[in-house]
């Protein structure tokens, strides 16, 4: 019997919701490109309910316990002696979400003698040390595509809100004011601007598709080039590297995974090559950008805005400079955890567990590490130090 340790974010401050703003969420059974949405044998939750917090338990308790497995759910993950650290000692499976990552460091992986499977309920497994997972034979899987469109919508929202100066203008209303000039002195149209994405994978391409109707000029860079038909359909300009692309862009959106090639990419040097007054949106991973270089660029006016939802570490400390720097549109890490997305990644987590517990293969598109090597989706998008 397996012990499954699930690390989830805290419940709402006033308790698990008794009612919801809407009665349903649309059913999505396929993603762009044809991949099917998760296909577990069954689910024990109501789509559209809060599943990602401790009381939601990703809807897994009755499924696991009825088969004799143990489920431990906690939000206590970082302090020394945390529930996560204690329970990890004999856990077979660890599940966590990038929004509230259970950091599986090399030391923790070495100490977790029974650990065989680390599931990311969502996308992005950089909170797991992939080199250590490879060395210890731990399988790493994530629910590929489950929240890619959710993030793409957040990116488009953030671009528009920064370029049009939405958040400060909204604050004027909340504060009882009406100074139009205060609002519009930093407000522009997106139309005609050059927008570039670092990576055109699932999220990056979805962002490009959503922005095309705004009559912008679209750019991208990626390790592999998109098919020519896609480039022509969207009018894309390809650049060999991020460095080649950013000097052309009014808006840059980062949609690449965090791995050795991308860590610290947006530092002082690269930012100095961007247009003065460019906007940078990062919903990928915080450490792709240099924390203090971003703060400096906003204060000096080199960047006109920075937005996104990814921080390091998470939760971000109260004195993190990105909370107080000017002209930012940051949120906590929420873009991929809408109620709509939760229904998909909870179902995907269940699908992965069903397969693994039955000794059946996990879908190739969900695999990041397996059999002591990068595998499936991971072999395509990640790199490791070995
Ligand atoms: P995909 O794997 O579909 O796309 C990632 C793309 O990045 C691939 O096309 C990959 O290239 C490309 N890439 C990798 N390294 C580089 C590089 N050095 N330069 C340029 N391109 C590179 O992933 P998704 O689009 O689904 O997600 C992207 C990232 O977004 C995730 O890794 C995760 O970190 C983040 N994310 C954030 C969420 C949030 O809630 N904020 C939720 C979901 C994801 P290729 O495949 O051609 O090698």
C-alpha cells in the first residue's frame, strides 16, 4: 500500500467555500493540437469546486483510502521540522502544485528512502531537483496542458492591464477619485506594438494566437522553430535567440521552463538591450529574471511595467521587492490555478495515480523523468546538468 503525501495551499482565510460564484465550468475534452484532457476512470469531486487547497485534497481521499492507501495532506512545507519534511521520510508519492511548491531538494530526495513518484498537479516541475530524481530513480510527472490556456489568458490580461494602465486607474475609482490625467499619463494602446514570446510551446503559442486579433506584430524565439504554416498564419517573426529578439519588442512575455539555459536570463545585461519603456511579463518562473535587476529597471524607467505571478521563493516574503516596486502588475501564483484549471489538473493527478498504482505506464506526455532519465514531455522541454 502506498503513502501519498500531498502538499497544498492553505484554505481561504474564511474557510472552505460553501457556495461558488458560478454553477459550472465548461467541459474541455481536448486541447489545441488534439491531446485529450485527463481521462481518469472516475473522479470524486465536483468540477468548479476548490480542489487545490488543503480541504479540497485534489479530490483524492476516497479514491486512495478505499483502495487501502494512505493520504496525508498538509500546507506546512518550509519550516524545519515541517509536516512535509516529517512525512516525507516514508512517503512513496509526493504531490504538490507549483503555486505552493514542495521543494524536493537533493537532500530531501536522498532522505526519502521510499520515494518513487513526484507528481506536479499542474505544469512546471522545477521545484523537483531533476538531477537528483534521475539519480535516485524517482519518476516525475506533471499534468501537461492542464492549465496552459489558463496561463495564456493571464498573460493577455496582464499585457493589456500594464499597457493600458488598468490597475492604477481602477485604484483611482476605489479611492473615490476622478483625475483622468493621472490615469492616462501612462496609458497606451497595444495595437501596432511589437510583442515577442520567449518560447512558443503550449502557453507561448496560445498567447500568440490570442494576441493576433489585436493587430500587433508578433515575434518569437524557441529552441525549435514552429511549422511554416503557423508562422504564416499568425505573421510571426522568428529570432534565433532571446538576445536577438528583445531589442525589437515593446512587450516581451516569458513562456519557457526554468532550467539551466533560462535561469537568470533577464538580468541587467539583457534588459539594457530592450527598448526603453518595454513591458516584461513573466508567468513562467521567477528565477528566469534577476529579482533586483527587474526592480532597478522599473525604478529607472528602462522597463515601463513588469507583471506576472511567479516568485522565488513561494510564498514570497513580505519584504520581496516585487511587492513594492513601481508599475508592476504582480499577483500571487494564481494564473494556472483557476477553478477551471483545478478540475483538469486534479483529474490528471488522479489519472497518473491510477496508472502508477496499477503498474501501468503513465501517459508519455505527462512524464518529465522516468527510468533514470528525462522522458516524455521532459525530454523535449527540459535540460539537466548531467
Ligand atoms: P511547453 O513545454 O509546451 O513549452 C515550453 C517551450 O519552451 C518549449 O517550446 C521549449 O522548447 C521552450 N524552451 C525551452 N528552453 C528554451 C530556451 N532556452 N529558449 C527558448 N525556448 C525554450 O510548456 P508550457 O508552455 O505548457 O509551459 C511553459 C512554462 O510555463 C512551464 O515550464 C512552467 O514553468 C510555466 N507555467 C506556469 C504556470 C503558472 O501558473 N504561472 C502554469 C503552467 C506552466 P522546445 O520544446 O522546442 O525544446
